[in-house]
C-alpha cells in the first residue's frame, strides 16, 4: 500500500521532509521574509564586513548527520541576511534597480514547488503555454508589433549571445553550424559593431561565438554618448574593403554607464541596407517603453531582428528573467535546434519546444512570477511606478544642475543620473592635474556615502571622468529616500573638501 511504503521511508530516513513539518516551516519562512522586507531600512545597504568574514563562520566540511531546520533558519538569519548587499533596500541606488516585488516572490516560490522544466511542451504543457502568453503580453506592453516571437532566458548576456549566434547563422555563406570557424582560411574575419558605450556582454558573446574581441569594432559616440551612424556606415565600408565580413550591429537603448540611447532607426536603416543582423540591447531601459511618452526614444527598435529587455531590472521581477524577442524564430531553431530521439514527441511543432531556440536544455519556469506581477500590478500600474521613478530622477537632476558645486555629466532620459562634484571655485579652468584631483575627490565622496550604510551608489567613467551614478527604480523608495541620498552626497562632499587642499590651488 502507498501509505505503508511512505511509513517505511519515513522510518528509514529516506523520504523528503514531512508535509506537516514543511507546512509549519513554510509559515515560518513566510514570516521571516515578511519581517525582512518590513525592517529593510534597519539594515546597512552595504554590509560592514571584509572578504572571508562569512566563510570563516561556516564549517569547512559538510554535515554527516541531519541538522534541525530551526538551526538552519537561525543561521540564515544570523549569517546570511545581514551580510548580503541589500538590493531590496530603498537606499540601494547602485548599478541598475533589481527589486523583487512581493507578488514576484510568491510566484517564484510556487514555481520552485512545481519544479517544471520548460524545455518542451510534452513535459511542461501549462508552463510552456504560459510562457507563450507572458511573452506576448510583454511584447504588447512594450508597444512592439505581433511579428515578434520570443522566449524568457536568464540574463541579457545569454539573450545577446543567443542572438549573435543567430546572426552568425543568418550570414550567407558561412555554414558555421556544421563547419565551425576554425581552420577556414577562405573566410574573412567576422565583424560585429557596437558603440564604445555598449555593454561588456557584447564582447563576451563575441568571445564565446568565435568572433573574438578583435572582431568587435567599437563605433565612436557623440557628445551624449550615442552611437554615430555616419561612423558606423564608414566602418562597414572600410571593413568590407579590407576583407572582413560584417554580419551584426548592436544598438543600445539605455547604456549601462549613462543610459544614453543609440539612434535605432538610423542604425536599422544602415543594417537593412548592408544586410546585417540588428540586435537591440534594451536590457535596462526597455521597461520605460511601457510609458507612451517614452516611446519616441525607442523609435526604430521595431525594425530590429532581435531585442532584449530584462524584467528583473525595472519590472519588479526576482532574478533572473530576461525577455528575448526575435523577428525570425526559424533562424534561432535552424542555428541551435538539436533533437535527439529521447526528446522527440508526437506533438512536436504544435507549440514551442523552447530548448530548440536557445542553448539551454533545462529551463526554469520564469513565466509564472511574471504572470503574477503583471496581473497584480496591471500594465498601467507598472507604468505608473516607472513614471514616478523617472520623475524622481528628473527632480534630482534639476537639483544637481542648479547647484554651483555639482554638475551633470550626461542627459537623463530615464531614471539614472550621472554627475560629479565640481567646486564652483574652479571657474572654467580645467586641466589634467585638476581632472585627476576631481576624480580622487569624487571617488572619496562615493566611498564615504557607501560607508554610511544608508545609501549605496556606483560609478562609471564618462569621457574619462570619474562619474557618480544614482539609479532609481526601487519599488520601496520614494522622494524621502532621494532626499536622503542628496543629503548624504552633500555631507560627504563637505567632509572630503575639509580634509583636502582646495582644488583651485592646483596648477
């Protein structure tokens, strides 16, 4: 009898945690998560620890005997929670936002319980069809035409890599799927184009796809850090003349450093005329296309061959979830599909067998948490929150622009503000020595702010200058948190200035 077998397993210690224990502990985990979210602001954003501190408190060898779940939960509370960087904290304004909303967390839990492997329809029918629907919903919310199909991957890095592999496959005469690239002297070196501001994932994809870093040609940008189309056209012509094989161009709509927006329509025109694949990296800023007033910034992306947008950045989705949209799904399957006998089904082709479109065979059920989020907030609710983040960023930018000792270093099209401290006493006089001193000053300001534990910011370099970044988009942050950030910056600047010789004295 099934009951007797279960009893035997329990007696022998060979089964899973009992259902009633799971129920009891599950309630405790829910309480722990709720308590954590409720008291986030009591925790420092950046933990005050050094490398090795956590590891030193963990056993060197795994336990041989079972440990009580209560002890495991206690260790989680004491060792892990206070010693992670608190990405959920309203003072986390570094890198890009990555808020795990409550409905998203609930969806993640339920997906983990189902443990559905969304590789083909037969072994994941509801999971597959929900992914088809969620991808369609997101496409519609972004204002993109129905000609785009798509799927969910883990990150933009994999979405971009998959698209570059598809682009390589679509290039005529290469036959890389069967023959590879190695040892083929008859082929010219492949060339991939992106701006000098494009994300490092483009170069990583080139490394993995056999293009190599030397095969990536970085196109100069204008004063607002946008790819210059005339330079792109000139580079393609030059490369063809020297025997290279141009095959793909990547536009970035919302660059990592400054969130600048490449002119996608002009890039699309060049790509179409040259027969190149056009991939759009909108991993961060694509979410802003939920706003009708932001759609003009994305003009031309509807002409791309592939687009990536990361819901885990600015759509309140727990890591990880990346939306990859593509105009020609058959190119992806032609490039990457391998269906051995053990994966063949009688209903093959009636629905997406997602393993045929990408690199992974095993795939997480990411659509469930997105389904929860979209239904809980609604597309208008999600747009309203993104609109407020943009408003808060614009307000901060106005404050910085109006202050004589601070300067904006790039436009603010979305919710990320790039700036630096620059004392008014400098006047218009700048030179290498002064710039180096300003870099050191702003680096010190950033370190002081992050040491406070109340706010965490990140940096980049724009036109060679050390640049402080404030990236808004946290569901739990409001105007009071932006005010706190500005107060921390002002206090840090005053403290750094008090301990340094005046910049104006530099010669």
